C-alpha cells in the first residue's frame, strides 16, 4: 500500500472525520500543540543557550541535562501525541503539504543532532561540565539544535496555509513533485 | 470610552495595510511570534519550575533568575515587535475579540507581577525546596502567562 493510499484510508475512518468536523476538539488539540511549545522549545532553548555559554554559566551542564531534559522529553511526548492527532484529523492534505514534509525532514535532522550530541559529545561532559563556555563541538550541537527547532516551528506554522495545496493548480512542477500531488485527482 | 477610533487608526496604518495586502507577511511574522512564545516559555518556566521545587533545584533561585532575565526581556521584546504588526493588521477584529482582551489584561498583569513581586521573591532567593510563598508565586506566574497564551491562540479562532 502506498503512503497516499494509507492516508486516504485514514481519512475515511470515522474518528478522523469527527475530529475534523468537531466544533472544539480540533481547536483544543491544536492549542495544546502550541502551548506545549512553551515547555518543549523553552526547555530545549535554555539547554542550548547553556551549551553555547550564553546563559547561566555557573550552572553545570550536567545539571541541565539531568534536571531539565526530562521536562523536554515529557513535552515532546505531548507534542507527538497532539501532532499525530492533528495529522489524523486532516490526513491527505497534510501528507501532501510541502511544509509538513519539510517539517518531518527537519525533525529527522534534529533527531540526528540529538543522537550525535548524546552519543559523541555528552559522554565526555566531565571534562567541560563546569566550563562557562563549553568547547566548540558542544556549542555547534547547541546552535544546530536552536536553528533546527526554530525552522521546525516555522514549517509547522506554515502547514496552515494553502499556498501550495494540490487542489490549487496550476502549481510549478517542482511543487507538485515535492508535495506528491497526483494531477489526475487534484482538481485540475 | 470609545476605543473604536483608535483601533480604526491602528487598522489603517501603512504596516497594518501592508500585512493585509500580502500573501505571506502575516504567516512569517506569526512564525517569529511563535519562536518568541517558546523562548518566553523557557525563560519563565526555568525559574518557575525551580520555585516549585523542580527542575534545577540545586541551584540558587537568584542565580537562575538573573541568568534567565535577559532572555525573558529579549523574548518578550521579540513578542512585542512581532505581535504589534499582527495586531495592526486585524485591529478591528481584536477590538471585538474576547480572547484579545483576556490576552492584553493577562499580559499587563504578568509583566507587572514578574518585575515586582516575582522579582522580589527570586532575589530573596529561597534556598530550600519550594517553600509555600515561592510555590504560590510560581503558580501565579504560570497562570498569568498561560492567560496570555490562551488568549493569543484563541484570537485566531474567533
């Protein structure tokens, strides 16, 4: 089964339709997704700023990792659950949104950055735990994280706009290719 | 007091009009506003969690609050710089929007509370884990900022 067929089938399920057509449920889920940003991006940003040596230089980096990152993980779980529900409510359009696709790609990159930091950089934390300004590799990981998550916020916000939707033809060929539009059933 | 003439004037400013006439300006400014929201959340919560006896609870409150404050001021500035143009572009709608007024009143209260009572509490620096006055301060802070976030999100639904 193709991805498109999968999302088309999701759209047929009654819960998807009900979530999409509900008066308040969709807005509440979306609000939770946005509000949790404060906890998720907020804690990510504070940790990154510490890695860059731009805030709270007197606090050991390991303290941030031990005491702040669990909140980040909690917030991420809420983001994933609420975000999945938002996709579930509008499956096909979201799957064919270049901003959603860009966001997923950026999420993979952000995930790689997390993996790189925790497997290669953080194990040696004892050597720079108390440094006000950590070594270069640490700062690079922090900067990548800040930039990637900001881009994820941008692309996530843009999903709401229909500039490049498949049912708004003609679009440049590159857009149709990237969005996976199928011209025959895209309302041309 | 009739606020309509003022809101009308805001709506008709060149900035408001430029944003309304553009396909993408509102979206881009709003995305900046969202990044600012996250940063503000971080700068507020890192201190409020500490006041609640969670997060960086081994660190002195005064140290955390001094470290977070420039980022709080910076991110709130970003919120104003991005939020005011958004407001100008739909000022008339805002005038009649209940969430907008909840947001403005919460924002005023949050700023006053943060830079008076909350600042005094953090500078006094309770060292033990979350004594009651510190916890109450954190809860009021979170409630007021949540009022701002609630209003902000729901302006868009009205």
